[in-house]
């Protein structure tokens, strides 16, 4: 199989199912940002962090391939696990969201209460986690914009929303684990 097909040379790309759309289509922006998110998670997973985090991050990466497949599929060519399917694509399960919630709750138990917004940074690994969180929020915004135009599985929206929460809490937990400083944002007082 050749890597280059030349089919996109004129600015279009194919969705699962064969439909061609412009490369700037909101559907392409959505799954492209999920792909970017997945790459940042790989960068985060390559850091010196606990094995448990790496395992969870790998699970998330696998789930994001499912999200990407959902977003990259022409909705008229596939129905996710209901009715007669033309394309067999995976779907997220409620347990995928539950895993994120359980991880958030477990990490939160070890963290001091938040009293201020937190400035991203303090350690390179923590900064990678905050960048990952921001890319996740962008993926969520794009997926919701796509959903307004062409409804997608609502579990994708829920998953991306919970995932950005997970990365925020993970950043705080990594700050604690790495003994980095968590710097509070203190607004300037008006004179």
C-alpha cells in the first residue's frame, strides 16, 4: 500500500464510506484535532510518569482512534450499532466515560482543594499535560460545531468534555507527584 494516493492533490479528502469533502471541512478539522490530541497524549505518555498514568493514557489513545473513526465517517453511510450498518465502526461505551470520572475522583482525593485558577507550568511534564488539555478543549469545540451541523454520537461530546477535565486534574496531580510548584493566578487589583 502506498502512503501517497494523490487523491487529495486538489484539496479534498475522503471520509470513511467514500464521500469526498474539502480538507477544510469542519468534519476534517474535528478528527484532525483529535489526531493532534492523540499525538500530544503520546508525548505526555513518553514522560517519566507513573506506569498507571501511562496505561490510562494508552487506553485514552485507543478510544480517540474510535472517536476519530466516528468523526471521519459519512453519517449517511453508517449508523453506529443500530439498524443496518453499511460500515462497521466501533463506538464509545458509557464505561469509557466512567473510567475518566473514576480516575478524576481518585486523583482529586490526593490533591489540595483548589482556591484559585492555576497558571500552566511548573514542570515540563505538567506543561505538556496543560497543552494536551487545551488541544482537547479545541477538539471538543470543533466536535460540538460539527454536531450542530451534522449530529454525531453524543457520547463523543461527553467523552471529550470529561477528557479535558481529566487532563486538568492530571496536570495538578503530576504537579504534586513531581514536587513542582502550583502557581495560583491572582488577578491584579484595580487601582
